[in-house]
C-alpha cells in the first residue's frame, strides 16, 4: 500500500451546494484491503483485485448485518445525470431521503433487497 496525504487538503465544489476536501490517495496492490469506518463503528471494505475493485462487502449479507442499505441512485443535479452507488446507515435514512430531495436524485433500486433466488434463472 502507498499513501499520499494532501496537506493541506484540496477543497473543491462538485456541486454548488457541496464542498469536499480531497485528503489524499491510497494506492493498493492486488488483494490488499482497506477498511473504512464511521464514527459509530460501521465498516465497509474495499479490496483491490487484478481486474479492478470490490467496492464493498456483500450487499445482501455483510453490509445488511452491519446496518447498511445499498442504493443504486440516479442524480439529475448534473447534465448528463449521474448514476451512483450509496451505502446508507439504516438509522440515518431520513438524512439520506433529504439528501436525495435536495440534489434531485431518485433511488433506482435497493440492491440489498435484490432477490437472488428469483433472479438467478435469468443471470
């Protein structure tokens, strides 16, 4: 793993109502994992593979057990609209719904509710 810290952080506005701080980069080798943790203790792992990344733990099992729901979201706040994968802390659903409303976004589907038994015939 290689870590590059931006000191000071690069501050930018991806949208007029959002200010982000780019604090740096992590460069992972194949099969290295980085765990992201909230202040409340919830965790999500990202794993670098030779073909790309696993961006999260299993959506319908591990993340659900950890208190996350996984939404596929479309945002019309930009042109063209963007598609995003959001991990939502279950107890913060009201904040997520407000965010969707504030940024002209809609849930396409909850990926953690995808019925694998029903869908596997067509996969």
